[in-house]
């Protein structure tokens, strides 16, 4: 019988063998602090959970029907000492949890610049942080290294003990950027930028993925994050540069199209302005950037003349970027000039000196005839023919 019991536990052992405890054994200081916060919070809650579970068994056993020696007090209804224990212990634990949550919310804010790279090591100010631009595509990850002029698909690397500054956005739907060994997850959203500061303290290869469902190819949005020493990272960068590929705006528009289970891809050269164009949703040539549109709106808009400022969109994935202004997919055209070509906004748009609303100077007067007033609109009843 004992052997049968052991055999019955084997499936459970096999199932547990597939568990990965990377969250409890991370490779980065931010993830390590998050782990400590989870462990301390769990232990504090167990101070209540364990006694309650134990007392449940004790009370059920002590006051069972067959135990005639137990005290029987049918008129008992109150105990001041017991009330103090019941209310004071949970209250103290809630206060402790609240203090931990408040401190953790500020110290582990993903937008907060790192103050240390390890529990016993401060940030080396002589080393500049590694800048990485992250773009969640359908259904793959694009990583741009602006300081090195390279980009990769589903492949990420960083030097050990060097702070990493992530700028994160998406091309279409929302995703969640997550490397459990490095730091917590943070969302990637189109037209918006989120940030994450992290550091890796141990060399190795760790898993990264999207933690937010985003469609048919979501299950293939995995990538490897490599923690390398300085020489190893320099070799990795050199390997990417020698890949020979070039990530231009036209190449990006092809890469952006939905695809599943994409292999690792590297680009030795990139368009230096590509991430800004992706963030402002204006990679297509001639399309107005989101930042330009917001600047025009802040100045008062372009009036009736601006209503017709649309052009057909040559590239469109499933009409996601279409417009309701016409039968063909359209986009708002840019207002660039030869002096300020696409991607190089003028200072008057990004930081206008004159904040007065636009009055339409330079635009042809729209053909607009005001409505004629009538007795009906003045609230009078129309006269009868009789």
C-alpha cells in the first residue's frame, strides 16, 4: 500500500519538475528587490493565516461532539481579550503592509533612475547607461540601440552591472514587456511611451516575452535576454554591425506587418530617427506626426481648410489605420517644407513663441456660407397659407 502511495505522487513530482523559480532567483537588482517585497509581504500575511488555520483544526477537534470533557458555555457572547487579539493583530499587519507598499511603490518605480546596481554597490557615474528602444510589433519584438546604430528582432543583450534605460512603445495593439529575471513587466502601447530602468548582475541567458494577450501570434512573442561582460557585449555589438542589414523606414513598414514565430534578425545600420517616427505613428512618408498634430491643435487648429487635409494610405494592414472621411484608407498629410523635411520639425511647432490661436494665415479662404436665419430658428411658428 505504501508503494502505491509513492507511485501516486510521481505525477505530481513530474509536474513540479517543470516549474521555473526565476522570480525567486532573479539576475537583476530591481527584480531581487521585488522578490524581497513579495517574500516579506507573504510572511506578514502568514502571521495571521497560519494561526487561523491551526486554530480551526484545534477548535474543531476540541469541541467535537464526542469530547464530553470540553467546556460548554451556551450563554457566552463576548471576550475583551479575544476581541483585542482579533482586531489588533490584523491591524498591525495591515499597517506594516501599507508601509512596505508605499516605500516599494516609490523605490521600485519603473520611471525612477537607478540609485544602485546592487545592494552593496552604487551606480558607477563614469559609465553611461545603456539606451534601448523597445517596439512591440505583431508578433515580435524590435530592439533599437541608438548609441550603437544597430537594431535586432527577438534578441536583446546588455552588459553586466550597467544600468539600462528602456523606452517602450508599440506599433498597434497593447503588449506587456516582461523579463522576469530583470525587472517587473510594463506595458507597451501605440502612440505612447513607457519607461523602465533596470540592471543585470549575473551573466547568463534569460527569457523575455509579452505578458499581455495581443492576438493570434501572441504565443510566439518570446526573445532571449543575454547578460554579458563588457568584452562579450562589444563582440555582440560587432556581430550585429557585421550582419549587413539596414533598417530604413521602408524596411520597417515591411517588418511591421503581422507575422508569427519570427527568427532572430539583426540590422547593422538603422534610420536614426526611426523610433521617434514609430512613437509618433508617422513612419509612412508624407504622414503628419502625432506631435505635430498636437502642436497644431494647441495653436487652435487649421479650421475648415484642415478638414480636407487627407491622403490615401498606400500601406495599410487590415485597414487598421483607415479613416472614416472617405471610402479609401486615409491619413493626415504632413505640413513639412524643404527647409523642414519629414522627421525634422521646426522650432515654431515644437516650441512656439507666439501662443495666439491660428487665424488661417497662408490658407485659402474656405467656401463656407453661413446658415440664413429664419423665423423657425427664432422660435416663431411658420405662417399658414390660409
